[in-house]
């Protein structure tokens, strides 16, 4: 994708679309994303669990600043994407910001995970 910085910002949803702790799938431009609300903070990330690609808008539970995938209980700090507990990979986050009552995300390139069937340990970023 060869676009200017301004063109890479996409409106995702309205603040009022999500209650605290809620996750929703949205299209930002042509990219599917999940947006999570943690209090007054919003985070935008790819729609799949970094472990085995569960759809996080269905399997994710966002509570007390932690996102948990209910499939195998990998967890992340929802504000930073840093892994917690048994999670072995961070949650990739798109840069995002509030503009008035709208959530916007910076998506220059779609973020993806390298899923492999073995789920081996030599995963590299
Ligand atoms: S698929 Fe999410 S923790 Fe395994």
C-alpha cells in the first residue's frame, strides 16, 4: 500500500457504540478490525487471536484492563498489547485516537500474525 500519512487514518466507530469492556468488529476502510473499550480508552487491533486465530470479537473478554481470549486463556494488557500469563505473543495494536466522539485508527498496512500449525517457539517479529 502506498498512501500518504493522512490517508492511512480511518474512522472505526463512535465512542457511544461501545459500552465499557465491550469488543466489536468493524471495517476501517477495507480492513477488518476489532475495537475494545476499557473505560475511556479505546484500542484497535486485528480481529484474530495471535495464538490460533480465534475471532477476538467473539472469544475476547475485556475486563480490568486485561483482554482474555476465552479459547485457551491467553491474556494481554489491553492498553499496551503486552502479553500476560500464558500468552506467548503480544497483541498487535493499530495506533488509534479519539477525534471528538469518534474512534480513528492508523492503518498503513494490515497487521497480521504468522500462524503456523505447530505453534513452535521460533516465532519472530
Ligand atoms: S486461540 Fe486465543 S488463546 Fe488460543
